């Protein structure tokens, strides 16, 4: 999985690599393509907002597939409300801290 790559690097990834990185966050190619195609994002919040908005475009079948294939967290129902925080956390993990990592 991609970890802590930062927003600038994410914005500069090739489309294919960005889709791959995003797929790890939600396990839906169409969702990942739409988010990748929305680049460049000016900040973490803009990316998170776009990601959340595109979750609502998932069909019921796609939503079930996401939960069946990659959501291993404890959930009671397969809903967008349960998926949103999982995807949000995975995107934070993908990007790393908004202020970046300290130089050592």
C-alpha cells in the first residue's frame, strides 16, 4: 500500500499509479478513476471532499462489492455512512500528515 506519499506527489503520479493508489482506499475502479481525474487537488480537504462525494455515486451493487472485497473493519450495515470514515482514514494514510513529515 502507498503510505505517506504526500499530496504533491499524489497529484504528480501518472493516472494509472494514482488509480492504483486510490483503489487501495476503496476497492472500486470507477471511484478511483473519478478521484484521480479530479487532480490536482489544492489540499487534503479538497481531496477528501471529492472522495466523499464520489462515494454517493456508487451503486448498491458496487457498495456491496467494496465491503466484501476490502472493508475488513467491523460494520453493521453496508452503508455510505459506514464506508466514508474507512475511506477517509485510508486516504489520510495514503497522503500522510497534511504538514508533511519532519526532515531528519
